């Protein structure tokens, strides 16, 4: 197996925890890519999250290519109503925005899309990216205004797409999900493993 490093182009503690489940050493190098303002018109969510994940990974790959040998992993997660095309929910601007998002999700099914991008850097070169968009459908129970207010008061929604963390205090809100649960948290590990395998790396051969 070739010697290399996994480089996570994200400051997200959730993605760091998930990547750690592979049992491989990795380095965190947050991307400096400045995300554009959220779209105000319906867009293709698979295309949008792929483009954002690639942009995050590319910024890190180009910056580290002269000194590093490895794979840069970029990811971006967005929430949308139960459709492939729509106006995405990013992170809430403030508590009122979090209330709005959770009210919109209450009693309904929505989709969580995560784009995952992988860029090989070697011998000073950043190779072309490969990317995949993964979708998980999530159904929320009916939430009361008091439940929403109590959850927003925890502060947990403020740094999460769709204003909730499936692995946190919002877990009791979820009636069911269809797809990869880790995708909802922010990094679909099955897909990432398959992407690494396609690049010729056997991630199961842990050191």
C-alpha cells in the first residue's frame, strides 16, 4: 500500500469524528473557500453540494500539493424539502431563522444531500476531483412550538444545515430515515470508502 495522508478539508467536529471511524490517521486542514450566499431560487441539490464540496477540497489541495502526498476530502451538506430541486436550507442566520426552518420541517419528510469530493495530490500536482452526491430522506414528527423553542435554546441548531443535528438533541424528532444515517450527520462513510477503493486505496488495511 502506498504511503499517503488523508486530509479533511473541514473544521466540522462531526466530520472529524466520522472520519475517525475508518481507523486511519488523518490530518485536518480547514478549507479557506468562501461559500457563496445561499441561492434564493430552486436549484439542483446534487449539483450544488458536489460543486461546493469540490471547491472546498480544491482550495486545500492546491495549497498543500507542493508538500503533501495524499487525498484531500471535501464535503458539503444541505437540507431541502422532499425534492431533488428546491431552495436549500443552510445553517440558520439566527434563532428566528432556526425556528423558521424547524417549523418548516415539522411533520414532513425532507432530503439531506451531502456532496463528497476526493482530490489526489502527489508530486506537487492536484489531480482532477471525483465527487458524489448522497441523499438521505428524513421524516420529522410533528413538533410543538415549545419543543422547537426548547431545542433552539440549546444552541445546537446554529451551526448545522437545516437547523438540527440528527446525532444530538434533535434525535427524538426523527420518525424514520431512508438512506445513510452518517450522510445526515455530514459524511457518508460507505460512499467515501468506495471512492477511496476506486482510487486504488484499500482503506481496510489499517496500520
